C-alpha cells in the first residue's frame, strides 16, 4: 500500500463497510482537507476479526465521530499518541516511556460514540483489532476452561485496561504493518494470523492481572464515584478515603484498569462538562473555565484545545456546523 494523502472522504469510503455513522466535526467537509498522509487500512476477515491499521502523519486539526456497536478492541501503539474517547471516557493510546510499544484493551457493551481528535504533525503508528460481542460470546462458549476475567471484562461497558505487549507481539505488530503493502489471499492470511497472535496475548493479559488480583470491581467503583461527585471538590485523598483504598493503591488500580491516571481522568471529565455547557447552554468562557476547575481562562483554553482540537470560543460555532457535517449511513 503506497503512502498517500487521505481526505475525510477517503477515510469515510473505507469506514463505510462497518460504520452506521461517521462524520467529521467542526467542518462541512466541502473543502475535503487532507487528514492523514501515509497508510490507512481497514478490513474484515472470515475469522470475524476486524483490523484497522494506521501508519501516517496527521495533517489537520479536526475531530471525527464514529458510532460503535458492542465489541472488544485490542490496540498496539508503536509510535505516537492518539487522542480518542468513547462516550467521554479517554483512551490512553500511546507508548509508555521506555517501552517498545503501548497496549490498550477495551470493551463496549452497548452502542456508543467514539470521538477522535486529530492534531497536525502527530505521527501515528498503531494497529487495532476488534471482535464483535457475538464473536466473544461464541469464543467463551467453546472454551474448555472458564475465562471468568475475560467474560467479566467483555460484558462491562467501557472496561479499559492497559497492557504491555510481549516482545513477540510487538514484532508481529510491525510485521503486520509491513504486510499492508502487499495484496492477495496469502497476504490476507498472514495479516489474520498475526492479528490472532496479538489478540491472544491481549486476552491472556486479562486472565493474569497484575499481582493476581482482579482489581476490576475496585476500578469501576472508583470511576462511578468520580462520575457521581464531579460537581464536588474531589481530591486524591478524598476519593481514596471514600472508596476504602490508600492513595497509592487507588492510583495503581485506576491506571491498570483504564490506562490513565485519576488526575488525568478528572481533568478530562471536567473539561467534557465545560464543553457541554459551552455548546448546549452558551455558558461564558470564564464561567466554563471555573466549572472545569481552572482559575485562568487562558489555562482553560490551552487544556480545552488539547482535548477538543479547537478554542473554547469556537465551541458553539462547531456545534452549529455539526448539524451539517458529512456522515456515512450504512
């Protein structure tokens, strides 16, 4: 597959086969800007695997939104960092410091929306492998031994777990990217075999959680407590005390489960609330900044732009444009 300039329309043609709804936010799409420069691959396989691979540099500052059906996804990030969130919950798709690659696993148990922020100049080299809820159900039904952790994970909406891919898995991911430039049935078979190995490594990591402790129930307790008390003055100490954990245990449990720190999750969640207030209620920027926990409107604007790819002053304009944004109906 040759490197090329890809517009939103180019991406939407590839996404069309498996998405009932896909649009670019904040643009009418008429100018057809270049979004990516490089390789972008999406395909479904007879085994039920869905492979989405990107080896490209982002060329625009924009965002896209995609409708999701129940599924599980496994991601291996080889370079760069992708800014994405499902129903407002961030996905930490990046390479940890000192690691060869980053890994993230997540489950979507009910229909949801994925928002992806694209930043000009950001290099992205990653592979996503997804399987449907029906695939998971069939997989678990035919196992000789019960996979309790995998079953619980797959049935939990927005269960998210960071995972460190094995050395062989990283090599396999790189080989998979190399295979994108070739065509033919044998090449598709190679892609499928490499993807299955990545999937196996990720699933095994769910069945062998750190220190032999599930941690998932505590992580969900933390996430729910934060969501229910965002309007209050939350601190690491108050969250830990309310959920019966030490601060260090709380931080470890949350990061292991969701791939982001408690502080980063709090910041993102409050920015999401401020974003909705700007768009839906027409709240003044200074007031929205206070709502998100910022005393400085300038600092708020910087953080807001980092997440949403635009200034707070553009939020209402973007919302008006979204009604006319291009979308894909399956």
